[in-house]
C-alpha cells in the first residue's frame, strides 16, 4: 500500500468571476482537452497516447498561469505534444482563449495540482519540462509548500527522459538559491550554466511570461535555470 502523505494544493483555484467570453470558451473547449489524473493508475499514463500519432515528444509545463509561454511554445513546435497543469480556472480560461484563437491542437490540460499528474505519468515519458516563476512562498514556515522539494524532484527525475531539460525560472533570489541547492544536490540533474549570461539572460527560444514582466517592472531580475536529466545508465560523480 502507498504510505506516502497525500498531496496538498496551496494557492487559489478561482479569482474574479469569468467574463462571458472566457466562460464560453472554457465550457466549449475544456471538456475535449482536459486530462484527469484520477483516470490513470500510478505510472500508467503514456502521454503520447493523448496526441495525434507522429508527434516527436511531449513537453510539460507546471503552473502555466495565463498560458502565454505554453501557447507560444505550442505554436512554435506543432510537432510536439504539450501538457499544461494549472489549478487556477481563470488562467485555464485564458489559455483556452489562445488555443481557440490560434487553432492549436497540441495542448492538453490538467486543471489541478501538477503532483497528481507526475504520479500517473510513465517513467521517462516527458522530453522537456518548464516551471516558470513558481510561487516562492517566502515566509520560512511556508517554504515547505515550494514546488521544488524532494518529493517533486524525485517525481520529475522519474518522468523525464534521459537528456531531457527542465527549465526553471524565478525572480525570487532566496528561492533561486533554494532551487540550486535542492537540484544541485539531486544526482539525477545537472545545472547547465557555465557563465553568468547562461542564467541571467532568457534564451531566445524561451517566451516571456506575465510574472517575468511583473518581476522586471518591480526591479526583480529573473534567473533562467536549465537542468539536464542525467542518463540513467551512466555512473554519476
Ligand atoms: C506565480 S504564478 C506563475 C505563472 C506563470 N508560470 C508565469 O510565469 O506567469 C504560479 C502559478 O503556479 C500555479 N501552481 C501553484 N501550485 C501548483 C501546483 N501544485 N500544480 C500546478 N500549478 C500550480 C499557480 O496557480 C500559479 O498560476
């Protein structure tokens, strides 16, 4: 029997009441694009089965907010399947608006805690992952709510394919140090930065998000951290 503690979602699921147009697109598009982790047993979901045959990989975004990065990536990479997790209904409705307007057919949505999806995905089934400006939970007593913590790191290491990159951004320097300490200590991941420009500057193929813009306006320069899932068969040093 699984004795792991149950997952807990922190943060809001709802904001302001949805405008009529957003509610309409949510009701029309969400049923066809939504995935329910409860429909799958642990480790049983092959994410390629959610997309048309012939896609070259599946990329995952955790906490996509309003979905601007996810929609831009899906448009730039029509041959990749994307799964986005976001429990906040207003953000999901915004993403669905973009999907509808841009005619994107390569995005599936989990409107819930990403942890539930991580548990049901098959090992090595995700080819790239994004965690952009996750809630920093700055109060020390709330630090344990941070997404980057040992259980989620182990889950990400399980689902990412060998050589897959996990891109993480934050504008919160304490969380940045925390991420580097936790992922730096995880033998499954290697931080790819060689020089400061590698993490201070957003790579050209990394679309900006609302939270990045808010942080810059508030004088908080972001860090763009890329980690590579190490090969499972190689000895690690
Ligand atoms: C600070 S916002 C950043 C949003 C977006 N990535 C951006 O850069 O604009 C953090 C987002 O993570 C979402 N979130 C928090 N916990 C989550 C979880 N366990 N699973 C999925 N999303 C989560 C929140 O609902 C929120 O939209």
